[in-house]
């Protein structure tokens, strides 16, 4: 059927262009620390994982065709598709709140946000599969708020409960959707608290969480014991709080962030009007609780700014309403500049990762490149080729055996070694260390051959992730040979060292 709606055409074109740019860029950036780690989820499907619920692993399993097509592109494909779906729901929600132009502006804001279009919409993270469920839940909520007959619709409430449950099955903070909607009901619709459909919807959300509960019962609630220890520090940490605020400013795209602030000020001054006043209460109810929680955590503990990323999504509608009132163009100059900024960021990041003639971390040889973000996204393919040559020579000269494994003491760089080295070379990688360091590798070990007594193994230590090898393994192996050093060279300059140790005589 021919498309007659101008904004529908624009949205489809926006989704196609944004998706195409991300898919083209995918092969030029190696997988980051978190991405390769979540790939290990797909290696061993489970009800839940040490760090997160199972959905991101299932998504990777799906887009790689059950691990039969494994590449940066196939692993990130799910994130790009999820971003496309989410953009459509944002458009439909904005249209429902006000009109198609507001929906269009909201979709532009969503696409111009670094969090929604790159962190959750390009890199593969638990946020990636969560976004379609999250934005769809927002859409259903507005349906219930705006259309009187939907309040008594069993199907609408049941769908809402399922969407929130699935969002939480991606990342548990999807439950903030119920927190925000509950706050809205307490303020504007207390009569809904007598609606049995609400409680059945809540039960459906809880039922979706049963895989998480089941896994944690099996594993002595290890997830919550570990993560609760990360948020129980005492004392005010102003530096951490400042990093959180600065990170939110950057992750949302500074221009988008400023537009949101302008829209909030305009609203407080009475410059923005809603067709139905309850919508404004809903917008702030869906944002403020999550922001306050993560700001509170940041006051006492280090945080990551993308944790609060979903809290800004409802505020896109407020900014879209402001643009609808004040903008004269289909693509306002502020949005156009935002797109230039994110495209420049993508191109610039790719160029720096591929060609920068230095690292941006420590310059000491012992930890050369430590804290340099570009090294998370580069160098592993080249190292794998060099290591393959070294290993082949070792096997030919009978220095090492073909079935000698690689060992790792942490999930990073373990996940990179797993993806870029062990996987293509069909080598066994064994996690050897503490649970708090190895995370998912403890469970991967259960399905892998153990290192035999007196056996030999390789240990790979990148200089940007330093390790005191003798302290860690002198009691585990009889002999630790002097390492072979493999350089990562970029634009003719060494930016990182890979130390390859031959470990002999396992004391199993």
C-alpha cells in the first residue's frame, strides 16, 4: 500500500539512513570490552547470568544464526534493529501525545541522542534489546492515559505487563517503568488502583522475572550479593556525582541535553501546554524517579552514566513539544547540528581507533596504554594473527602442544581473547582466578576441559590491563617463562604490548 503520510515516510527514511550508517560502521570498530563479554552469554544460554538477565545473550544468539555467522556486524545487528523499532515507537507515542510533528521531533531527538542511537543502538549491550520493550511500554501507557476505553481493556493492560516484564528481563531497571507509572497513578489516577487489570499486569511482569529468580536460587543469589556490595559505600562522593552529571550531559548529546533543559524551563514558566494535563505528570513521573535513584547512588558510589539513560527518553517528548511550538523547519537547526555532532563523533572515533599514532593512556611500559579507550576497540585482530604464527611455530618445534589452552584471570581481557584468539584458533580458554574477576567464565569453565596436572598453557597479558603474573600464578605453575612481546602498531607507532607467557607444569 502506498504511503500517503509525509511524516511516516520521513520516519521510515530516518530509520533506514540511521541503520545503514551504523551497519556500515560496524566492521570498522572491533568489539569493545562489554560487547565481547556479552557475546560469551550467547556461548552458554542460561536463565540468567552473573551480571545481567538473559535477553542480550539470546539476541546475539539470534542475529548470529545460532553462532553460525559470528562477526562484529552480526553481533551488533540486533542492536541496530532494536534501535529502528524503538524509533518507530517513539514516533507513535509522540503522535499520540500531541500530533505527528511532535512524534517526528521526538524520533529525531531519539536518533540524535548518543545513548539511544549508539550506546544502546549500535554497541550490543543489555540496553539494546531493552529499548523496544521500554519504548513500546511508554506507547501503551499513553494509550491508557489518552483513551478512556483503554483503561478497561484487559488486552492493553496485559500487553503492558508483558512489555515491562520483558524490559526487565533485558535489564532489571526496566522495573522503573512500573515505578514511574505507579507514581503517575498516585498523583493523577488513584481510581486506577482499584482496577484488577493493573494487578494482573503486575503479576505478568513478575512472572517474566522467574528465570532470574530461578537462576539466583540455584546460585545462592550471587548476583545480588555481588552488586549490592558495589552500592553500599559510605560518605558523600562529589567527584562521582559530578562524573555522573557530566556523563549524562555527554551521553545524551550536549545539544539534546540543552534542548531538554530549555523545554523544562519553558514548561515551568507556563510556555508549554498539553491537550491533557495528565500527560505532563506522566512525563515527569517516568523520568524523575530513575534520575533521583541514580543520582543518589552516584553521591556515594562510582556509576556509569548510561545507567540513567532511559530516564531521559520521556523528556524527549517534552523537548519535542517545545520544538513543535518554536521550530519553523522540519529538521530544526539544533537537531541538524546534533546529527553533525554524532556523525563527526562516529567518524572521528573510527579514525582515531584505526589511525591515531599514539595511545591516550599511560605511557609507562609496565602498563602502557592503560585507560586508553581506543585500545578496547582495536588491535585484537592483528594480535590474533601474530599469536597464531607464534603458536604454530611452538607446535612445530614441539615447544607447546596443539591442545594446550589459554588461561585468563579476568573477564577482561578474557572476553577479547575468547572472541578474537581462542574462537578462530579453536583453542580452549580457561578462567583461572576469583569469581569477582572472572564473572561468566566461571560458568563457561563448567563446559570446558580442565587443565590437566602438569599441563602447559598460554597466558596473554595486554599492557593496558597489567597483571603481576608471578604473584598470580607462581604457586599455580612450576615454571613461568619469560614472555614473548607482540607489539600493536598503529600508524607506525607502538601503542600497546601483548605479553605472551608460556606457563609450564600446572600444579592441579
